[in-house]
C-alpha cells in the first residue's frame, strides 16, 4: 500500500524538498500524513522558501553536530549543596554545535548540557577546534545550559569534577565544533522572537515589614529566594522577568532544517529521579522540536539547541500560587519544554530567510575584583567548621563557612572573556556568569542591533552576576562563595564592555 501511495504522490508536481522527503520515508506509511501536511505548509508559508545566493558570489554555509558528553556512573553531579553521585542516566547529555560561514568569517556556537564549566576546559576545546578548522578562537561561543542534573565540570559547593571527565569534555566539545564545520553546506538563515510569559517567575521576593530573612554570615537580607508558594509574608518580586524566546533557524537551500538556536531566560526546571543524569528541559525541548519538524530520519541530523538567557534570578515556580504542576519526576520539565517548543515552532512559520548575511565577532578580556572574606570572617567560618563531625557540611551555615575558608585562597581579581557576535542585523552577547534578568533586559533595550539577546554561562564560569542594587538587597545569589564572588559593580563593567563591543560590530 505504501508503495502505491508513493508512486501516486511522485506524479504530483512538487518541490525538490518534498521529493527527497518521500524518498527517505517511502517505507514508512505513518509518515504519509506528514508529507501531505508538509505540501500544504509549503504553499502557505516560507519555511522551505527558495532563493538565490547573493550577487556578490559569496555563498552562505552552515553545519551542525552533537557530541555525547554523558558522565559515567559513579562520578559527580553538579547542582546541589552536597555532592550526588551518578547512579543512572535518564537521558543523555550533549554538546551541540552550529558553525556559520559567510565566505569570509566563520562563527561557532556550542551549548553543552552542563550546570557550568571552567574557562580552562573551554579554552582547551577552542584550541582543539581551531587546530582542525582554522576558526579563530575569538569567534567561538561555548556555553552551558545550567541543567542541575549533569556531570560536574566545576568545583561548586561540595561537588568536585573528575579530572578525566574534564579532559573528556574539552575533547568532545572541541569535536562538536570540528564535526559541525565538516557538515557545512550552502544554507539560508532567518530569525524571529516569540513570547512565553507563563513559565518564568522572579524567584527573589521582598518580604513584608518585620519579616526577617537571615543569611549565613550572621546578618539579615531584604529579600528571600524561593520564599515558598503562597507564603503570606511575601510582598512583591524583587525584579522583572523576560518572556522573550529569540529563535535563529537555519535550513538548506532545498528547505531541509539544519539547526536552530533558541534562547529563554529560565534558570532550569528540575524534578529528576535521585542520582539520575538529565539534560533537563533543554534536552526535552530539542526532542520536541525534532518531533514537530519530523527530522528524525534526516542526515546530517537536525540539531535543536536551547541556550540559557539571563536567568540568574528567574525560575519556574509561581510563588503566588494557582499553578498546577505535574508531580511525577520529569513531568514539569516536559510541560515547559513542550510549551516553549510550541512557541518556537510558531516563530519558525513566519521567518523570512536570507541567502547571505555578514558574520562578525568581537571579544575583550576584562578584570573584575573578587569579594574576598576578611580575616575575622575566616576565623568565624573555621569555628563553625570545627564543630562539624565528618567531612560533609550539612547546614546552610556550615556549607557557607566552608566556602568562606576556600574563598580566602582565591586571587584578588579574575579575568573574564566578554564577547559579542553579529549575524546580519542580529547580535548576541556572551557573559561567563549566571546573569540577572535586569542586565539582559538592559542589553536588549540599548543594543544598536535588533534583535539582541544574551547567552549566560558562556566561555567560563564566574558565579552569579547581580546588579549593584540587587547586591544591596542581599539574598542567596549575592552570598559570597565560589558561586558568587565578583565585585558588586561587576555588572556595570561587563555591560559597558558589551555596549562598546556592539558599537565595534556596528
């Protein structure tokens, strides 16, 4: 029966793209309905639009690839106050790469399913990729998604990375760029911006007068992170949210999807099984996009990427209540992934594609100060730790006492890579921190490029990046530790640098 339908459909005039789909799917009768739907889609949208290269003779190319970076059982999982060992793998974790080529410049993007990752490992990955591809390391943006259920790639709280895993990551992340570069083919590119406000909430709350919020250093804060759903003592959120979902979509000249890069300012979702590795909603989003676009039989494989925007103070919990959340493990992840994927799919339907765009990148290394503890604070921390039986810190104060002692050995300054990239009229800022949403909104507003978005945890890890105003309010994200140590004015230095680099791109 399938072969009869295939023969009849081949006799209908249609685009080269659909013909190739039929050839790939002729043995799968379940796909025939999709094919017919795709034919209608071609006539009603420009998802598979045709076009001609620029008159200049330059050919725009793109390629994509993935590398599996799943940690082995028994190694550490990042994202908890105490260390957790890998016991099982719910879903594999990946480093996903896109390489763009305008005939003169190439840009490489990698987003890895990690909570965070050291600059040293990323620098090594870039060197490896450059050796094979010739792409300048300054043109490579490598970031982490911030899933809290992946292999440990940074020493944060009581989790430390396996040295073998760090070496493995540098190789595999570099390989993702190399393979994406090898997969380059003539392509077209377009972008758009969606909105999904229902899944982002500011997690920092001002409390009613008289309500005390203590910190681990013996003082009180003006805000509280995650105050509890329906807490009657909540006054108002301490900051805004960013509901935008920027989308970059790349397709071959005959209309086949090559890759997409989306961006959403949501910290992560969570809700895994104990000791289980998962890419969180970022991985489920990619799976759902493959389903929506029916790319499961395509070669080279379509690569869908969700990057982390500016989500340092944003999560998925509606503290005012009224949000019906699934209770089973991975249920909320799937809900968020499906909703964001549906919005991205809508954006794709209306993208206007370009056969050629100019690419460029600018980066600058800057110095920021480190908030080191005083000797009195170190003495207090050591006294707290002296009362702990065993190597594992249990309470909040014990955990931060340990961080204070470790911070005493930190250098007085840190070097950060700040980067901006341009794809035609679109710009991306890359920041090596967990960036507060206010900063991302300011960058979008003041950038000379429209649209502009930011990717956090890019090219290294330097803890949280609150604004000076949020530092005054205090709260978990400002508590000095290896997860939050930059000087209080660091965000000003970083945004000033970004705006300068954006001007250079213009």
